[in-house]
């Protein structure tokens, strides 16, 4: 068979595939194309991508790849064989979106990242990573071609794809009138204000570390407007360990008012993670205590330097330098199963697999510490303020009378409500670390 | 038409269960202790991983173990309800089972397009009753790689009944097997 004949047969086969391929996946299966935004770990870089599902046997995209593999030089890893376009209701292409890269999220049998498609479900999905901005109102159509010139179309989606969110830079500027606005000199007057917000979650498109910038500002027609402010933040974030979620970030913020009569800079370092927890199974998963999930530790370190301060009746003079270290941990999902026997807990339905055991008495714990080495106490020692709260949680289903006597509160379903009793010894960083101690009681709805 | 040998196709099915095990190992807490494979496959993701920290940690561990590096928080909280559905996104069990069945189908369906095999009646692909070879051999092969709780006698009977029913196609029987039970 000559090359010309083979080429013609292939063209006919490709044409038939396009004509016969159903646009939608079969009933009960995933959509053939979908929109996603995800964060790569450990680089923490955000990605906006169109996912093409090519691994579901019997679908149009599976067949398209099956056919494409017969075409010379076809590779699923090259953006050249795809087109992603914003279309109107009649599927007319309004603009084409740039495909920055193709991600094949799978590995071969030796554990190396895949670089090609085998037509047998590996990879089952491919991500077309977008390099063009896309809004949530855009209707998107996805095409697969057998050739780089994009003349032999193998698949076209239905053009109804849209994003609910994207990771591209955002900028908003909102003008507003503010009658009777307070000024720094104590007077009031009508002013015009402009709210400006900017955020770029991945400044340089880096794949190793996420470098970001954001700004929130309010500019006023009167320089003395007490609400005028700017705050510009730049920083980077990344995971410390690749196999364990352990993100840290370091960022610098410059903030002040419109005329920079109030001007300061803040350097912040943050880190949080979860400790390994399987080893606690015997000690913390028994009839007395059940704590299947670990506590969540975090630490934030911040240094603030104030270049200029505008002292008014409402804003007292603060120290030129502030340094704070704030370790904290939060531990929820603690319960005490033995209490169920005491309360004669009512079971409504048989438990489905994976459903946690009923909670008859729960607890929650938050602990933290403010360490302020530059802030000396009356005895000239460095200031340390601990704080925390402990909560006891009692589901209303523990009480037989709850569904009748408290029906207005529980809407007839006491399983979804709980009584929370909390004792908090707290320190308010925004109010010069003032300490308060209090008990609170309340009924809260469960999600 | 890319096809696999029967042994390779069964390996793919086995690999699916191995990856489900990797997902289970990536669950940071101890909620999965005591669950069998079927219970974990059907378990509610947000019950096992209720907080954002748990979900982030699962993603870091699961991506590291499997290479599915586009896993998003919304996959765990919104898009997929169970771990089976989550895994099926990157490694559809339907495809592995379909490739296995295809490898054992009558010679006339070998080498055809996957779409032709998918819409073929089971009576054409496996001309026998469910109790006779070759279908009995198909089920025995699956039983050799499925955990027992994922292919119980009752579930096998249900599949066999569907196989014996008139008009059943490959596209009907494969998704039914992939539901596990």
C-alpha cells in the first residue's frame, strides 16, 4: 500500500471519528472536559487548567486518542495538538486561549512521570495549563487535533465549559462617595474615595516556589481622610517537605496612609503543618477517648518597624519596633465514647461505612503564646503572654427532651445541634495584648 | 487499537486496588483504621478528612505516592464524594475491567475499535451462559485480583444475572462490575 493511499485511509478514518463521536460522556461517567484550579505541592504555585478526560473506556475522547495514536508524530504532551477557545452561543470562536503547557498527571510502572499517552487509560486525564486570562463568564470549547496544523479535528467539546474561579491576577478599582467622612484633624467633610485591590498569586509563573504580590488601598480626595490607606505585600511560599504538607511563607508589607505620615513595614514568617498521627491509634482511639485527627500547630513571627506615626486622639504613639513570636495549636474532633453509655444515646439509622461513631461528649482545645522580646514588663523582663480556650460540646441528641421541648431551636432534629460551653483566657493583640477571661454558653448548628 | 494481554489487564485491576491503598495511607488521621477495602472505597471523603489541613495533607501525601499532581481541594470537598470516585478520575476502574474483558472476548472483536467492543452485546463477546466458560473464567480472573469484600458471591450473582439478561451490552456490564460489592 502506497503512502498516499495510507494517508487517504487515515483521513477518512479521522473524519468518521469526528462525525460519529458523541459530544457527552455516557451516563454516569465524568464529563469529558472540565475546568480546574489547583495548587501544586510543594511549590504552592496555583494553576488554571482545562482537564480533558481521555481515560474512560467507551467515550469519544478515549476513541479520539485511540485514533490519534495512529497519526504520525502525534503526542498528547504537546500543546500543538489542542485548541482551547472562548466561544459564543453559536460556537463561534471569540478568542483563542494560550496553552502554556500540558501536564500528564500519572507515572509509568517504574515511577517516572509520564511523557506520552498509551491509549489504554494512562494517563486518564491531561491538563491543558492555560497561559491566558479567563473569566468566570467565558464559555469555553476544547478541541483535539491529529496534526500540528490543526486541520484534522478529532474531538470538539460542547462549548459549555466555564470556570468558577481562576488563578490569574485580579485588579479592581471602585470609586465611592463618602459623605461626612472623619478627618485626621477631628473635622468631618464629604469626600470621594477610590478602593483599589490587586492580587497576583504567581508573579513569575515559577514552578519551584510561589512568589506573590497583593495590594489593598483606599485613596481619598482629601489627604486628611482618616480612612486613607495603602498596603502593599510581596512574598513567597513553598512546602518544606514534599511528602508532608508543611507550607511556610515569608512576606514583606509596607503600609501607611495616603500622605505617608503614617508609614510602617512588617516582615512576617509563617509555618503550619500536621503531626503524623497513625501512631496514636491505640492510645487515642479507644472506648475512653477518640481523637482520630491530629492537632494543627502553626507559628507566626512578625517584625514591625514604624518609620512615621501620626498621633491623634484616637491613635496613640506606638513603639518604633515591635517583634512578636506567636506559636499556636488547635485540636478539635476529640470525643469521649464511654459517655454514650451514660446518656443512653439514641441511634437513628444504621451507620454507613466511613461514618464516624456518634459523639455524646466532645471537646476542643486551642492554645497559643505571644512572645514579645522588645516589650519589657515592669520588672524589665521580656513579655510572654499565654492564652487558650477549652470547649465542651454536648449534642442535643443526648437529651431526650430536646426534640420536643426545644423543637423551635432544633427544628425537630437535635442530631444537628450541640451545646457549647467554653472557657477562654484570651489576649487581644489588637488592643495592646489586653487579657480577658470569660465563660460562654451557646447552642450551635452543625454542618 | 491498543489492547492489553489478559495478564497485563489483570495487573491493571490489581494496581487500582494498590492505589486505593496508597490513598488510604495518605489519610493523616486514624479514621480509616478497621475499615476493609470496600468500606474505605465507599467512605465519605469529608468524613475522613474534615478540615482543610487534613485535606491539604492528604493531597501532599497522595500526590507524592501516585503522581496525580493536579489534585485540588475541591476534588475532595465537592467534586467526588468517595475515595473510589476520586481514584477513578485518574485511574478509571471501568477502563481496566473493560480492557480485561476485551482481552478475553471472541477473536472477531479483537483488534476492533474500542467503541465497537464497548457497544457489543455481551452474548456476542462471550457466547455462553454465565455459568459456563468463557464468562466463568472472566469472573474467576476478577476474583483472583479483587479483595473478597469487593466481589462477594451475591455481587457476582447480580453480575451474572445481568450477563444472562437479554440485550445486555459490554457498556452495561463493565460499570456494574466497577461499582464493587
